[in-house]
């Protein structure tokens, strides 16, 4: 589709928004569907809970690196072309996952599917550049609601396909078909966006980011296997810390960094990034631990001995609430009833309440359903509001960079949240093979404290940040050069 954005018919715009919403829903369907199936995957391949957690945390680790890479490729070749290419990769990886006969093959396929993390920032970029001069409050609300819808479909498919290997194979086949349909539709209706020949991919920065994240996640996994006295875990933590120092130095010298440290220092940007980091932790932790709690036997004192149907009932409120929150977020902001800042603060309070409910109502289906619903509502409210605030608070020409960094940090928060949770549970596993209820309580107390810090960060976001700040000079006397969008 090569029409000028200003003359795009309304019907085509709606169709394009539908494709973008479908792409976001596909990513969410795979994330939440696989998270719900984690106990079945563990049983089907006979792996430990710590190893099975890599199906999610490894996927998120790749997502952290893929987000800026996909964004830069969108700058180079146009967002429409790159989005279609990502859908093709996801479709192929889903077919491989569906046919996997070993845990290793399934894990590799899930790692490749991590490129789908670039779909949301690409969608935001297509809305902004493909349809200029139009309010993004409503469309971003639709995209947020699509995450809830996609996750809900993923959870429903778990119930449809039943327990065991058939469930995750059916989920991946469905994902492959949906990716193929969206690919064809995207070629027909998505607008072209400008190409920027001067853009380059920050290979050293991305390699360091990958190495640092991998070292920290492997350290947590090692602690889960060997206990808190693990020498290997300590060495990996030291390597990760050294990598962090090197990453900061490399990114400060880069003209087009994957992680722009100059932007990160601005108050509106760092507050939004802290919110995404901590809410991402709670969001993925809830999505992972709720089905694990439901699957555990009642003899543990917290399990429900759930079959696929009960797991669906426990998880479905999360997605219904996410759809509701996404649509409500767009309406509240578009109608002027609440500012994007107020919507963000409300969502962080909901995120803080979710693990508290899990901790107080452990062992009940009502507690799991209420906890997941609070997380879903917070997720839906936050998505569109966060995108709007990032674009308003970004210096001129750097909105894409800030959205990309924010997505990376949300995925990092989720990845570490999942791995830390399974590390704590693995270290305290009882002789019966299941963690003690006190271990889950410790995990949820920690998550509540961190989520409360997210509320504080949201409150610290300046009320006047709707106007982009002037470019700030850096130590060398140069002015920060705006980096073109990476999403």
C-alpha cells in the first residue's frame, strides 16, 4: 500500500488498525497461553520448574534485544516491511514449536518468537507516521485492549485443547495460522513509512545488553539449582555487574545507541521506565505463578489440583479485565475525564494490589481470579497511557527511542521477575517436591514492595511533562542529538 498517509480512506485506516491490533494480540496470545501451559510443558518434557521457566524468561531476554534491532530495521527498510517480516518469522517459529519433540527444540523456537516483542513499538510507529495528524489516544487504547483479547484467546485455547502436549501444540498451530493471515492482510492495508538511510544498528551495545541480561538470569537459575551459596552464581553476578559498567561506557560513546543513557537521565523518562520495569515484573510474575498455584495439589496448602478448565477460569479474568482496561483507558483520556498521568498512577496502584491479594488469599480460586483480574485491569489501563506519556515527554525526534527503551525495560522486569520467583521457590522446595506456602508468601510480599515503588515512580512523573524538555547539554559541551525512532 503506497498511498500518501494524508489521503488514506477511513476504511483502510480501520483495517490497518485491525491488523496492528491483531499483531499485538498475537504476541499476547503466545505470552499468556504459554505461561498458562508452563506446568504442562514441565510435565510433558520431564524438566524442572527452573528449567521450564526459561521458556518464558529466555523468550523475554530475546525480546529485550530484538526490540531495538527490529526498531532500527524499521527505520532502515520501513515499518510495514519489517512488521510483515516479523510475522513471517513468528509463523515459522510457531510451526517448529508445534512439532517439537524435545525441550531443547521447543526452547529454541520460543527464543526465536521473542522477535515478536517488536510488534507493539512498530505498531505505535506505524500509527504515528502512517496516519499523521490524528489523535493516538483511541488507537493506543485499542492496541492495549488487543493485548487483553489476545491473552484471553490464548487462555481459552488452553481449555479447548486440554492438558498435556496437545495443548501447547494446538496453541502454536493457531498462532502460526493467525500470523499468516495477519501477514497477508498487512501487505494489503498497512501504510508505508519513511526510510532513514543513515540509521545503523548498535551491535556492540546489543551484544553487551544480551551478555549482561544472560549472566544475571543464569546466575538466578544457578542459585535455584545449587542454593544461595553457589560459587557459579556469584561469578555470573560479578560478570553481569562488570558488563553493566562496560555497557554504560559503550552506549555513552555511541552516536546511535541501543540504550540512550542521556535520555534515561531525564526525570519524565526515568520515572516512566521505572514504572514499566516494576509493573512488567508483577505482570509476568502473576501470569506465570497463577497457573502454577492452580496446578499444585491441595495437600500443599495452597494448590487447587486444577485441571485445564479450572486454570482457564482462574486466568480468564485477567484478560477480560485487560480488554476492559484498554478500552477504558482510551475513553478516559480521549474524553478528558482523566489525564494520561492519572490513568498511569491508577494502574500502578492496581499492580501493587495484585500480589497483595495473592499473598492474603493463597489457596483459593477466588484469590487467584481476583489477583489476576487486578493485574489485567492495570495492564489494560497502563498500555495506552504509557505510550501517550512517552511520546509527550520525549524530546523532539526521539519518541521512538524512548518507546523502544521502555519496552526493553518492561521485558527485562518480566524476565527477572519470573526467574527470581522460580529461584526462591526452587531454593525452598520441600521434600514433597513442592515449595512451602511461606515461599510463595515471600515472593508476593517482595512483589508488593516493588510494585509500591512503581506507584512512587508514577507519582514522581512531573505534571508538566506534556511539553517536551529542551535539549540538555552533556558533559562534553555537545547537545544531545535526537536519535530517530527505533520502533
